[in-house]
C-alpha cells in the first residue's frame, strides 16, 4: 500500500500543486474496492475545507463523507456516470448539487478518470470544482432570454438564430408556429429553405448573400411566402442581422412576423384601384356613347341638353347603387333598372318576374358592377353598339334556393371570343364569386350571352 501511495503521489503531485495554486478546485485520488463496497481517499487537496466545509483529514478518515454530501436525487446520476466511465475506461464529468457541512447547498462539477489496478481495485483521480456562481449566472441568462423571448413573441414575432459555421439553427416556438410546426420540432437550415415558396427562394438567398458579402455584415429585411406542412401559403416579414468575425459570418439572428392579412389587404386595395381606374375609363367610353346617341336623336340644342342630362343623372344614380345600397335587401328589378338606365332603358327587355326577387345589399353591389360591365361591353363591342341592337334579360333555370337570369344580345355585330382576357373579363368572372354566384359567358356569333346565377336574400 505504501508503494501505491508513493507512486501515485509522485505521478499526480505536479497536477495537485498546479490545481491548488491556480484555484481550479480540489484535486483528489480515491481507491474503490473491486466490489465497489468501500471507497477510500488517498489524497485530498487543501481546498477541501473551503469547498466542502470539512477538512482533508476528515475526508481521508471517512471515504464516504463527500459522497453523502451529494443530494439524494443526484446520487443515481453520479453512480451511473461513474459506472459508465469505469466500464469504458474513460473520464467522466458531471454536475451535481452537494450539501456542505454547514448545510449550504452548492453546485459542484466533478471530473474524474479511472485507473484499474492489477488487484481489481480502481484508482480514481479527479477534480472537484464549485460552479454555483456559474450556474446562477447561466440560470439568470436563461431567465432573461426566456423573458426577452416572451416579450418578443407577445408582439407576434418569432425569434430565430443561425450559426453558419456549424449549421446550427435555433427557433423559438412562436417561429415554429408561424411555419406550422409543433413546439419543439427539429429545424435545420435545409428544412427552413424547403418551406420557403419556390418562387421566393432565390430572393431570400440573395438578400442574405448581399448582407453577408458586406465588409462588416449588417441588416436585411425581406417579405416572402412560405408553404406550411398542410399546404397553406402564408406571407412573412423577416428582419435579420449578419454578425461577422474574422471576415466570415459567425451568427445570423432575426425575427419573423406573419403579414398575410396585410398582403391580402394590399391586394384587395390594388384590385380596387384597378377597378376604379377601369370603371373610370369605361365611364368615359359610356359617356361618349351616350353623348353620341343623344346627339343623333336630338333635333335641337335644348332637346339634346335635356336628354343628355337625364341620362347622366341616371348614370349617377346607378353609381350610388353600386357603391352603397344602405345595407338592406333590394329588389332585383330595381337593381337592373337603375344600373341599366344610363344605357337607354328602351333597348332592354326585362322580364317582369324579377319584381318578386330580392337580393342582399352586398350582392346588389356586386350585381350592379356585373350589369354595368355587361352593358359597357354591349355598348363597346356588342348589341348596343348598333342602333338596331337589343338586350333581353329573362329568368333561367337554376338550382334550389338560387336565382338565375340570362343576358341575351341580338341585332349587333358578329361576336367572337376575345383573344385577350382583360380587366373586364376578370370582373365578369369574379364579381359574384365571393357571394356564391357565378357567370358563364357564351360568344355566339349572333349575339353575346351570359348565364348569371346567385343566391337570393334570406
């Protein structure tokens, strides 16, 4: 035993002295019997008293005193680490809580390496270090990070980090939620890229590349679409910052926020502006046609003025109906009459059955837009461009709880299907769609026809 103590002491004394001198912790050597029934320390550093509240002599006299200081809930973890290290003949490191002799609980890091001896015993050489302050700081940082993340996510923002050097990606659960992923789902840079809409992927990559190529990195901002796992397409606004070290990006951090509703509103506003511009242009066309038709039929200036003003007044009234119906159901016949009156009521044959049908206010607005478009097209290209042309509006067959009519033109020029579908065609296709309505157009050479179907009020 003396030889063992002497040789072990000679081998480890330089390390023990350095560890003590540098304040690294308490070095130790411990002998464990082959059946692990007893353990005996053969060397304990002088810092044992400051670290554990017991003297080195007390630990040398009772090999289990330090083990018993380990909190019961941490002992099984310690034993498992020790067993695995012994079976694999490798070192282990573990962090456990220990109760000092004065009752204070502290965090300790224990690093140890087993040296199997010929007689079956094991000599453990290790270092015990107090890491309580480090753990406290780590917990404080984790808590601050959690609070920051909660504050960020309260604004609807998702937080993310990416380390390009090691391909490490960190997403907050809010960011996962934005992408339609469950909390805790595994994410890497490839999965992120696969969820960017294919049409937007190159823009996202270029936004990052330009920032990463800048001398000191910097910030970038981009809106792009994503395709969630369920197939839903959403719009995100992404802000990112590229941090560089030694000329290379070493960290990219940023936030994401869902802007789908805003993008939809912008699209609706764009459509509305296009519609207004289109209707203004068509309005001028219709006005010129009205002026021309009125001039041809008038014999005096006063007669021309009276007829023109009456038609313009009717056009104004129809515009009021299209833009605001007061929120109450209206008669279908009233919508047809007011919207078509500027185009010359005498040139329309409207069935009397429509007086019994009412439609909801939003449907009246959409239908007014549709009728206005049909009549405008008839003036520009169809039956109403000819003095002998007429339009018939008559009930048509429809499914239960539906209303349908047929718009039929006759007496105008020969009709052919347009080769280019412009804004007017788009209005015909989409005006009633949000309310469950539909329009089917037929370009009969003898005259344009349209089957219009929609739900009635109530």
